[in-house]
């Protein structure tokens, strides 16, 4: 049976047809049948939710590891709910933009967090932490963030440093230092300002500056997975008698990817470590008698450029969960709506309206561009140019022969067989089969 599971996953990877169905079959063969009692209890409104972040975990790399049976805890979790594709359709494929979108359900135009170098504090009240504090009341829920990274998942206030000091740091790191002038943007997200004849580099507050003041714990910069995991387990024990929402962020795959590359053993080991600590967290929930009342979601902020040490164009990630209501592929912005709805919030009453949609509902239309599929050589096609938005970044040439909605901009189509042409009116993929 193990050989069959590996074969099914391998076929899906080669075909590019999406990996939910293949991993579903692999799950069935690798894990015991989930009892109806567990499914019945989790169908009700959960008492708790835990969101686990695997920073920088690329979806294709994940598929390969699943095929080799290297992620047993992720697969055991998904056997109770599902494993779906998540795509990045707005904002940079980096840490600030990624987690800001995941933890709010909003596009960068609403949060002001576009990338690691273009950001501001997320407006007060927009994060999942603040929404839950307001809905339940501060005394009725613990909102906890335990984070491996320091540089891009921060709550620092606005600050400024003397330009000369900033320049010395830049020079030590081998970067070019510009001639100072007021209003000049610098590469690390700061802006040069002048006060009383003295130049400074001013920085906006970090994305979670507002949220951190309105939640129970925001602890970042822990570094290694072990410190993150142990801190999370200690706080689960501490808050076991109270409703909670935890965000637990593991950073090792991202760090390894930048240092050694996406195809390195170190990157693989970082994801294995994430899986190991995710398993320990789930084991703690079970030991505390909380697991049957807790939903767990595991996702990533961005993927990694294939074989490289960067993630400048890495929009393919995933979501694994024990939530049986998750039934489709989605977008980064769909994760907070899913969490809020499962906690019982009425999403229609939230202001401003969320950009994402709960993963148990049909997604909002997101197709913004069209991709030309090369027709057969003996077919004559007329060519036309269309503008696909009011302010397009580029124009797209279409033929009257074979075109399809660009999958990167429409997560509903990500289970479509990319080898086949589809008309513009291609319907959304049907929900994945469940066991």
C-alpha cells in the first residue's frame, strides 16, 4: 500500500493536475480510518483554533516529501480534513506581505503591507487576533502569537535613526549609500527625513504594531523551531482552561532556503522539523484533552523559487487541516475568513468587507488575466489585444483558438488539468472528493 501511495503522488506531480486528490489517496493508505465520533465533534463550532506557519515551504517540494512519506504528522492531520492548494494572487511572495494577508483576509491595498520593504502598521482592528478579542471579549479568549522570525514579523513602533549611523551599517554590508535628501526612499523600507538640518532614516511602525497592543501575547524572534515549539507547548498548558487562538510560526525552511537553496537537504530538513514540531503540538492538544475541540490549520506565507535561494516569484503554497468543512483550493486571503467563520463570526457584518472567502464557500471570481495556449500548427487564429483591468500592468494577446483563465489569478481553477485548453467561460473546479 505504501508503494501505491507513492505512485499516486508521483503521477499527480508529473501531470501538474493539483495534489489534493493524490494526497487524499496517500492519506487513506498511510493513516488509520478517522472515527465518526471525531468527525462529529469537529463539525461543531470549535472551542479553539491553532494556525501553524511553515515559513517559505514550497508546494512542489512538499509534494515530493509527501511522496517519500517524510511528513507523517501533516498527512495524519489532513486525513481528518483536507490538503488543498493555496495560491498567492496579490502582494509580494515574501514574509511581510504573506503573513499580513493570511492574518487579516485583506489585500495589500487595505493593510498597507505590500512587501518586506513597503509596509505600515496594519490598521487597528483588522487582524484575526483583534477580531476575536472584540467578538468574544478580552476575558473570554486568549490570542497568542509565537513567532520564529524577528525581521519581518514584527510589532515595532515607528522609529528613526541618524542617517550617518544608518549609512555605516549599509557600508559594512557592502551596499551603496545614497546622497541624503529629504523624501528619498531607501531599500530597507525607510525614508530619509530632515529635522533641524539633520538627516535621519525614518521607518513606519511594523505590521503588527497595533495588533500586539490588543492581544494577549505577541512574542517573536525566537529563532530555532525548538524554541518556538517549546514555547507554544508551554503556553498551551497555560491557557488550557480558556478558549484560545494560537498562531505558531516556524521559520527554519525559509532560513535554510536562503542559505542553501530550495533543492538542498537543509531545506528539506527544515520542513521535516516543521512537521515534527507540528506533531508535538498536536500531541500536546491531545494530552490536554483539547484536540477534539480544536481546529488546526497549517500553511505557508510563500513558496521558494525552484532551485534558488530566493522567493521573488513563489506563489504556490498549501493548507492542511483537520477541518472537514474545507472543500476547495484557495488564496492567502481566504484563511482568516475561514477561521473567523468557524469561530462563529458573521463575515457579512465585518468592515471593511473581507477580500477573502471562507474555504467552505465558493470563492469570489478572481480571474484577471488570460494565458495563451499554443494552438496546433495547422490552425489559423486571429489575434486581438485586450485590456483586462482598468489599470493593467500589461496587455495580454489572445487568440480565438485556445485560451484559459490564468490559474495563478483564479484559485478555483487550480485543480484543472493544465494540459488541456479551456474556454474563457471554464467553470470552477468541483470540490475535491472526500474519503
